[in-house]
């Protein structure tokens, strides 16, 4: 179901794109590559000088490497376009502070403790916040079983995604229909 039709004519002024791609490596680890761009649709004047329409203000990359338990074992950041060249693009090494964190155990809290404010880049830190759910999506059906029915006898553990969102609450209709074995009984 799409959004409603805008009530007024509009002109695009800014575009932010976030892209996350997950790669299974030959060594059993996973690389999660995240990329963010900010682009103005008009010529912008920055403190560091003019930026023509269509040229990124931010073009930032963040890669984490995780094991199958979602522990971060490697991290790196790179900046291809920044508003303050020679300053913004020097923060990349700080993102090694992600190493040792687990994406499912207080990740966003620990991320902010380590890289908020002047300890990091606002945009890279914001980008890092999408890594837990993006990685869970990558692991779903590949690392973690998400199905019941045909695989019902394979595992005696509740599928990981149940009770993690509104639709998949164990006392709801979706679980009753698609995961009847795990429906909460009244």
C-alpha cells in the first residue's frame, strides 16, 4: 500500500540514500557493507565552498565483519565525499571501536557510548544504527531458520523472529496462521 498522494506540488530538494548489503564469506564470517549518500538537487553553498547540484555532500561507507553470533570482529569506515574535506574524512579509524560489540546485545547503546558526539561522525554513527536489523534480515533463512511446518521437527526452539514485532506476536493472527505450533494459548 503506497503513501497517499501529496496534497500539494513538491520539488525535490534533498535525497538521502542508505544501502546495506550482506556478504557471506568463504571463512564463515559475514561482511555487512553500509553506504549513505546525501545529495542536494540544487547548487549548495557550504562553509567549505560550493557544491553543485547532484554532487554528494556525504558519500560514506561502513563495513563490519560479524560471526554467526553477530559479534563484530572487524570494522572500517571510509569517506568519499564530505562537507569538510581534510577533517570529516579523518574519523574512519575511530570506527574500529565497534569491534567486540554484539549487534543484538545493547548495540545501539554501546555505539552511542563509543562514537557519539565528537568521538565519531554523526552520519556514520547514524548509519551504524541500521546494522542490527539489516544483519538479522541477512541471516534470516540462511543462518537462522525462519520457517515452521516442513521444518517443524528439526528444531524445538521458537523461531527467533517471533515476538520481535507487532505482526509476529505469539498471541496474534499471523503466528496462528503461519507458526501455529508457537501460538500463545489463552
